[in-house]
């Protein structure tokens, strides 16, 4: 969960488009990695997690196609759960991922409006849609 | 299960026409009536030939042409029945006023006037429509080669269905011969002798057809299931797309599941050839398909488990639980595919292929069947209880409906996995799969965001789809066992698969049912008269049968001696009268192949020779 907070911080702190794209890439990859291995049919979140993973992979691929994404932006190294950090319950995890996806959608949509290059604009808009899908899928995690 | 017409509808209609009886109009049979009857019998014979051709594959055709000295009974029956129909058609074409299109077109806008001719005409039209239905499962390429267009197509050309077709047609041939021989042997106007003789000889060839099938059936019985499968072959049309709107009944949900599964399977199959170039062949579609198939497998598991909880499950409970366990394996295989896709991408993205849209719908339909929430979507929160058995099924009919829906779904998922694997193979030949360079080891310095996907990753991917296909097929097989045990309509899927796999060995599992065998019994004229008088005394019936057999031997001996002293074949020249035609027909329906030479048509003019004044 700390990792998710860290990624949310990176998104908020991104000062320019390349930084935001780098943070978005990391966020999508983190969502994907967080879900993989946790798709447990017994939790009642199975379908939502499976489809969220597809959307996360889709969002990540979209960001990679943005021309302004730095080729050297942080990759896998920052995406591993830190040692010693307790594994969250699936509902908490889903709620956390939904929150991160919401922030991601908001930041990407705003960046899409400001981007100078058409390809950057398209990537931001489409990735924002992927993030919105994830939020919609996982947003019900806290519902009773 | 679906509203689509099936082949059996048309065969049944044809048989119904030929079973009808009307009083023959009084007076002498006119030449035009004989002409009408011959023309419409020819239409029926032509439709029968076409039906046979539809069920015989190029490989099967080659097998009987190249058959060695002792072909198997059904290979021999194919050859003999084809020969019989050819000969019947040749006699029927020897009419006074043959015209273009006479083999297929009704005689006039008003149709024939004689009841027998009307019945033959209606039967021919029904059978031709049935043949057209079978033909929808194929597309004929410019070179004349047939290409399968549905998953039923391989079953249609299987040995079992081919044998089923011969049996089905022999029942029609028997009825048609009985009807048309009546016209040939009725008191007639002068000048109709040759036409009646040709008509009667054609009827005798239809009896030869019946005999050939009966012999094969006796030597290598084909299960009644082969006929059942043939009759249940549906019209190959794309079902209409349904999207659940909420509040559907279980029966409506099952209908939506079946139609959507069928659409998804079909679209995926059709898309294989487009995978090389289509922008819709992309990581977005593949990811959605894998995710939706994972969820659909999970939903199937939940439905099967609920069904097992039903008091109606009874002795099928264990089978249902076995199928649910298989669905778990299927779910895990599809999940493995979804994970493999995380590591690759494609040259295009963002478009959703038609089959991906359908499989998304299928996840929704099955989800609404599995959960109580009638508005269920994957985004539903964790609190969505599974539909209890009492809400799912209240009768065995409900059980059959739901099991069929799950069966169709699992079968479609297996087809989808195979089609997806083929799509990937096609696309990878065009180097359409890429990997983000970020996912490559850091030692590989690539100054671009993407590079072509390494072969090992593509290999993993196709292996994953192969596993999913195996697991989904296994689930479908498990569900199929239950479907068959409870008589669910979807058990046709299992029959079709068994028939396809059995190509090369004819019989499906069971022996012929007594009913289907009885359909083929050809009784002698004396026995028929006694039965017509409603005589039930077994001794009398047996005596009549013995006399019929003795009569047969007498006719054969007479034919042999006559044949030896004549240039022209014997029976083709017999002038049929009311008393001799049934005897002759019976002889040929019960005689050995060696006697058939007596029925060979005379050397008929070819069209070219006829034009030259032959």
C-alpha cells in the first residue's frame, strides 16, 4: 500500500509531460503487478480484478506509444513491493488501486488537453480511459 | 434450443408428403399424368443425389472410387446407391417431352394435377430445401473446392452422417417408389407403355437403393444416433446479437448465452484469415478475449456447482461436480493466457475485434446466469451472491436448458482458444507481435520503445492458448456427458464430435434401433396384401413371406434365362402391369447384387448423340 501512495505522490508531483508519462507508466505497471497472482475467485472480486488487469496492460501499452515518454524512465525496479511491507487484504488493495486509477485518469485527462503533440494527446486520452475503466471495475470493492 | 430450422424438418416434411394417401382419380391414367409423375420423381431423385453429394467429402469420394476388391459395407452402399440413383434418373429422363431444367423445376406454375405427382413434387422441394440447409455449412471456392464454414461441417461429411443420410434417403426412396409405381401400373391410355415402363424401372432402381442400404445396415449397423445427428443439423446462420438489458428470465439468459457463444465462436473462426493484416487483431482484443474467457469459465463453474446442489441433479450430481472441476482448470488456463499477454503487444491497438465484443457479452450473459443480481457486471462489488439452485432450475426441462447453455459456452471457448492460437500464428508470421524494450533484459540496449517479440515469448503464448483449448474441450466433454445423460439438446455437439472423430470407422455407438430397422423392411406383395387385410396370424404371414421368397427366386430364374437370349436387359423391358410390378419391385429390393445387372438401363443416347439424331 505504501508503494501505491508513493506512486500517487509521483503522479501529483510530475511537473511536465515526460515526468507524468513516466509516473503513469509506473502506475499502470504497478496496478498490473499488484493484481497478478491475487485473482482469487473466492473473494468475489475475481471478474473485476481480471478485467482491471487487462485495462492496466492496455493503459501501459498506450503510454509506451507516447513520443514524450523518456526511454530511460523508471521501469521495473521501482514496482516491486518493498520487503517487510504487509500484504493488504484484497478489498483494501482493490480500493487502493481504484483510488490510484482515479488520480491517474484525472492527471492524464488534464495532460491530454495540454499536450502539444497529437500522439501524446491520443496516448493520454486513451490511457485516461483505461484508468477510468479500472476505477469503475474496482471502485465497488468497499461496497457492502 | 434455438429457433433455427434443422435438416430433419425438411426430411420429415418430405416423408409426410410421401405418406399421404388420396384416392386416385377414376378413369384411365393419361399420358400427361405419367409424364408429370416421371418428372417429379426425377426431381426427387435429383434432390436425393444432391443430398448424398453434400455428405460425401472429397476424401470419402476417393475412398469409394479406389475401394479395393472388398470395400466395407457402407463404402459399397455409397457406390451402389449412387449407381441406383443415376440409373433411375436415366430412365426418368427418357420422356417424350424432356425440357431444360426438368430435373429441378416444377412442371407448371400451378403444379402437377395428379395427386401422386403433387406429392412427389412437394417431397422433392422439401428435400431440396434440406440439402440447401446443409450447403450453408460450406462455401464453394472458385476452383470448386468446398471450405467448411461452421463447426458442424466436418460432422456432415463424417462416415456416420453419410450412412445416416443413406438410411434417411432410403426411407424416402421406398415411399417414393411405392407411390410412383402405382401410376406406372395403373390402367392407362394407349400410347403410354414406354413411359410407364421407364417409370416403373426407375421405381425398381429406387428399390435397389433401399436394398443396398438395408444390406449395409445388416452387415455394419449404424446407430440411430447417426440419423438423429443428421436430422438435428441446423441452418448455418449467424444468430442475432443480443445484449442483456437486465431482468431476463433464466430461459432468456440461456438463449442469450447460446446465441452469443455461437456468434463468438463463428466470428473468431472467420477472423483467422484476417489476422495477418486486420487492425482489429491486436493486444486490446486479445487481452479482452482472454479476460472475458477467464470470467466466463469461472461463471460456468459456479453454474455447474449450483446445478449439482439441486435436488434434481440426483445421480448426475457427481458428473456436474466433475464438470465444475474441469471448468476450474479451464479458468486457470485462460488466466495463464491473460498473464502471458502482459509481456507482449502488437503493432496496432485500441480496436476491438468482433469476436472480442461477443466474448465480453458472453461473460455478461453467463455472469447473470451465475449470480442472483440481474444487472451483474464484472464491476459489481464483492457482495453478489451466487444464484441458488432453486432459482436456476425447477424442473428437468430447466436443467436441460441450463446444461445446454453451459455446454455451448464451454464448446465455444474451446473453439475460441483454437481460433485465437491460429490468429496469433498468422499475425506472428507478419511480425505483428512486439515487446516493449523496457521488458527486455537491461543488457539489451535498444534505442526504440518496441522491438519484435522473441520467438520464445510467442511460443509461450501459443502454448498457453493450446492449453486453454485442451482445458475448455475437456470441460465441454464433461458437460457433454451430463447433457447426454439428461437428454439436453446440446448433446448434439458431442455426437458431432464423435462422428467427426470416427471418420474412417462408420458406426456410432449403439446398434440400430428397432424402429429405424423396421422403416427399411421391404415386404413381398403377398405378405403386404395380408397385412393390408389386417391379418395378424403369424403362420399365415410366414407362409406369405415364404411364397414371396419363392416367387422372387422364380422371377430371378426367369430373368436370367430371358437375359441370356436377349440383347436388351430383361426387367427394363418388362411391360408393367398391376400384378407384375410389385413382384418385380420386391425382387429387386431383396435380391443379391449379382441380379442387378438385369436392371441396367439400355444404352441410352447421350445428349450429343440425341442432337445428332441417334
